[in-house]
């Protein structure tokens, strides 16, 4: 299996940017209204799980564009990382194990005082 230093620099950079884009998207989605389009609020307390939502003003065109921009970049990076030529050298289960190591490289950097994650 590949050690951290054996990952190609472009693959490491792609994975790092993917983490960053996903974090930005999550932060944006958490602050936006629950509905993209304006909708009245509702309350459903009769089911097994109580669900309530306030009225949603919807997302502005700029907010919609920002979400789409981040989602598009997230897809591009996910394809880049998962289809990288580096993975051709690994048989079956080794791909999964090594991919998981790549996903968590930034955690190891933080734990050892390495670069920004």
C-alpha cells in the first residue's frame, strides 16, 4: 500500500481541494433557507417524527449560482480523484484501503503538525 509521501502531488492537491469545496458547500447550504423556491412553512406533528419548517423566502439567483458552482467543482474534483491514473496500480481491495488513506491524509498532517489541511 502507498505511504502518504507516495501519493502523487496532483492527487493530493485534488483531494485537498475536494475537502475544501465540500466544506464550503456545506457551510453555504447550512446558512441558506431550506427551500430553493419560496414556500410556505408547514408543521406535521402527526407522524412518527415531528417535522416543522418555517416559511422559506427561497434562494436568490446569486445563491443558486454559488451552490451550482460549488457542486460542479465538487463533481469535477471527485471524478479527477477517483479516476486518477494512480489507482491503476492497485488490485481490488487495495484500492479501497489506499483511497481511504488518501481521504484522511489531511488528518495525519494536523496530528503531526504538518501543513494546512
